[in-house]
């Protein structure tokens, strides 16, 4: 029996699961020599949500991160997570974009492409697998493991056979939510090894507390490759610890050959690094056996917690968790992995916050119900589909077959802001965020989100973060635990008041220039406060977000149900429709504006 080979996910999935993908490249590079010398089969370091986080929050070029890691890890395979025809975005791309992305990823240093589809629709994997083969790199076909009335061992075996026929170099069981149980793992691994002559990898999250046991049963059943996370970033919604598996298999026929003492040093380094990102730690990253019911994956939980914070609705997490299985059933039991996890999760949040199921349907759910992401595993709810689709035709073919080549158009659209094809691809993945990043880079304005000082930090810090406040004779202990960007008119502050977590929103209505300069002041003019929505024709939003598109102008005649705005919240877009027939009497938003419930965004006059 060959030795078990390990892939460490510390540079991608571990921090995606625990701190919403916030680890910076500067904290990865110093330890790369030790990681490179370890003897891992691969290091997962790119793809997934890292690309989005680099552009959106860290203000890093994700391609530059890849090149730096390639240089720092010359002896180790670099591995990425690729969402098939979705690549790293939230829609399907034309085949020419998929081929260009894989080609550029390979050129910049990527070795192993773990390729999956959120619906396990193998048609959506075809182009990415072909492109990986053409690049001479390792194509790993992926089974997104889930449990439902329509998923079975036989179904996963059939999918593995299809991936084998598509020239995959290996197969991965991707247990993104930690749903596998030990004996289910053994059954699945044995069935796959009997049916397909390819190396088998297991990727399982610790969310339910079962993953380490699943690893052992998988190894005993013939699985040769296991994903782990260095111990200081392991457990809970992350993965079982690397060091523990190495110790468990030492001096056995499965011995990994990795040096436990060297691993300890790496773990200690990352232990110190984790403290730097304490503001992104969530209360929802420990063991949570509810995952066996709600099936929410680890990365989704930490992101969902951060996103609910932004909606001032963190206290409604339990309601959202209870709503997710219902939405999943209505959508035909998709596995909960990006982008389907985001699609289901955001719709569940909308259902909870609005208090009425499917009163607002996101653009992504609408597209899903039109067949825009592929074939759902089961029938979707007919009434919901009718509401979203109406008389439109449902896509039955591979969705990408209906998308013409778009790379040249994208290159033309972004123009001189793109210095190379990699920049064009960043714009393709995230048009608004990508364009903003490229504009900020051109203007030398790339500033990452601020980090709060670590507890016990001895560096020079001059900003107070903890207070005793006396109000009306009562004393309160207040500690600031996080904040939004200082350049926003409405800034979120996260506090603990006498030990109780609280969130406040501070809206800037006027400003002064601070002594010694304008640092910390709002540099742009504060827009006039929008009127409160009180009339039938006042268009508002059900949750805080940003304006992506305005589809009408003052004076336009609209019909009830006609889209007038597109907003974005939690990385998902929602069309806001006219509530009544009438004339547009006022538009109180611009593209890019932040908006909140209760504000009149557009006013429609019935008498017009």
C-alpha cells in the first residue's frame, strides 16, 4: 500500500472557512520555505473565494499572489479550486473565457485544478477539464457530496465514471459541509475504487465533528490522498489537523512520511498569524452538528455571519439556518457549494428578513430556475418556477452553449485599465469590483480594509478602542471590536457593551477637517438624506446593499412588476420592481450608492 499523500489547505480553504478568506499574501510568504520543504503532495492556495477577497477586501492582485507563491514554493504542486463553467465568479462564462482563464492560471504557476460543478452537472465541467488537459496540468474531477432523497452512492459512482471518460487525472470527494459519516465514507470510497481506476482524494470539513473519523475509514478503504489543515487553523468549519493525521499514521503502512516536528513549527507560525485577523472570527466556526440537517458548508457559515452583520441581523442566524433546507428543497436539492450555497443562502436571508417567502427573488435564483446553471438534481417547486420564469423558455441544453464568445468584448469594455489578459479576466469575474480595483490601481489608491490591533499588541497604537461611558448616572463598559471603511458616510461599528455584542450605524451628516490634516474625515460631499418611504409608489429595498444598475430615468412610464433597479447584497444581485403603474417622479440614487430599507430610492407617481 502506498503512503498516504496530504494536501494542506492552510493557504485557501482553512482561512476561507474561519475568517472569511481574509489572510493576506504578506502573511503567507514568510513560511513558504518551510511549507515547500515539508513534502506535501500539494498546497491548496488559490481559487474558491480567494480571488474575490483579494480584489474586494485585500486590494491585492490575485494573479500577483499566484506568481509570488509559485516563486516561493518551487518544489510543491500548487492547487486551486475551480467552479467549472463558473470559474471563480457567480455566473456561467463563455467557453473562450474558461479556456483563457485555465491557460493563464497554468502559465502563472498553477499545477492542479480541482474542478467541480455546484449541481454535479458534468456538462459544466467539460470545457475546464479539456483546457486543463491542453495546458498539460492535472485535472481533478470532483464529486460534490451531499445527502438528499435523490442522491446515492450509485449516482456518485456513475458521475465518477463520466469524469474518468472525460480524461480526469484523479477524482475528489468534496464534502464541503461535513456531511460524511465514517461508514458512509467507507461505502463510497470502496464503490469508487472498484469502479474507477484513478487516484482518489478526500476533502472533508470538520463542521459536524466527524471528518477525522471519515479520514481514517477512507484510508482503510483505499483512498490515497487526504486534505488537512495545519492545526492552528483546523477544526470546526475548517478541516481536521494535519499534525494529528500524521501522528495517527506514523509507523503504519499508511505513514505519510511528513516530519511532525517541522509541522509543529509551521503550526506555531500560523498560530501567531491568526491573532492578526481576530476581528473576522465568527461565533459560527466551531463544531455544529446542525449541519447534518441544514447542510451549510463551513466557508458559507463564516461568510453568512459576516454578511448578516452587515444587515444588522446577526441575531436571526438561527432563522436563516432553519430556512435554508426549505429553499434547497424548493430548488431541487442542489449541493450547497459555491455558487449554489450563496444562491440558496441569500434567498433564505431575504425570506427571513422580508418575513414573506419569495416576495423578493434574487437574479441568481431567477437564472437558476430558468436553467441558467444547469440541470438541478431534482424537480424544482413548480409554483416558484412559474413565478420566476413566467412564459419564458427553460434552458435544457448546457447553459454555456447559449453564451457566445465574450473575451474580445470584455477586453474592449475594460479598455486601457487592463494592462494584460489577467486584468481582463479579473474584470470578467467581478465586473464592478474588478473595475473598481483596476481604477484604484491606476490612481494609486489601493488601500486594504483596516485591521484592528491584536489583543496585547505592543506596537504603537493611538486609536482608543475600549471605554467606560457614564450616561444618566449609569456606567457602561464599551469595546469596539470592528468597523466599516472610514470613507463611508454610513459606517458600521461592532461593539460589546457590558459583554453583549452590539452593532451601530453612524451616519455622517457633516464633517470637519481634523487638526493636522483630514485623515479620518469623509472626503466627499455627503448626499442629502433620502426621503422615507411612505407611499405606495415609493420604491425601496428589503435589505441593505449597493446599487448596481438603474434601469429608469425621471419621466419614464413604468408598469407594476417592471424592473427599475438592481441592487447587490451578500455578493448576490436582486432586481427591484415597480410596485405600481405610473410615471417616475424622482430617482434618489446613483450607481454605486449604499442603500437601506425604508429609504425611497425611486418615486413613482400614479397621477403621472
